[in-house]
C-alpha cells in the first residue's frame, strides 16, 4: 500500500493537472492528496486503481470522463466547492459510505451509474441536466441542494433502492423517465414545473403529488 502526495511545485514548475491515464492501473495506491494549485484531472488518470480508498482533491476544478472508473475501493468522497465539472462514469459501479459535492457542479451522463455509495449529496446550483446521471444507483438517500433547476432524462431511472429524495423548489424541468422504477413511494413535484413528460414516474406502488402549475401531462 502507498500514499501519494502531489506537490504544488516540482523543479520550479507549478503543478496544475494530472494527465491522461497518468496513474491508471496502479493497484498500490491507497490515498492521493492533491495541492491547491490542481485544476484538472484528465481522462483515465486513476482508472482501475482498485485499492485507492481516499482522495483529497485540493483545488481541483474539472474531473474528466472515467478518471476514477474502476476505483472500486473509494469511500466517503468529498468534492470541494472548487469542482465545477465531473465527466461520465467517474463514480459508476463503485463507492462505499457517502459521496458529498460541496459546490455547484455539472455532472455528465452516467456519472453514478450503478454506484454503490449509501448516500449521495449534491451541492447547491448544480447541473443535473445530462442523461441517466444516477441510473441504477444503490443509494438509499440522495440529497439535492437548492438552486438545481433541471432533472435530466432518466436521471434516477431504475434506482430501486432509493427511498429518500426531496426535489428542491428550484426545479422547473423534469426529463422523460426521470424517476422510472425507483424505490420511491412518494414523489412530490415542486411548484413551477409545468410539464410531466413520458414515464416520469413509472412505478407499481408509489404516488406522485403534482403542483397546480402543471398544465400538460404525457404519462406518469
């Protein structure tokens, strides 16, 4: 097992990023600490680092697609408020404990596909407009911050273990199949949503509570 602390400066050069596949497949890594100078983590940077448990992100702003895919030992992840973008499949099929994003972050499609975190917290004013962000997640609770406006196509599709989710009042748009076959027994749609799109909440034994602002329903 080994821990890696990336310095802010090497030979007088400020370290601002981690390149494509830089540590991919390194099964010795258990912890990575990044400096406040860090700006980006490129695609596949830590891909399949299967024993990596802890990441301290420093000043990271962007995490490109699949940078942490296959890091099956990741636990209790905290993204600092500096992170503005997380690419596809970064936390798919992995994770234990909690995941917390503190800032306004744009999450790309399938970011948490089949993720195994127990709870997921998304920061205020984040962007959840991409497709299938939380598709088939195993989390029982997902907490959404205020200021989120759009829930994308299939956002929580097939999240069968999801029991607790409250949509913030800021949500005004919900994509098709956003809550299809979840474990939710009740879904309260916020005031301000005007359209219920196809298969928004297809379920066998749940209820959807609609606001007076809804003027068009395709199918629930």
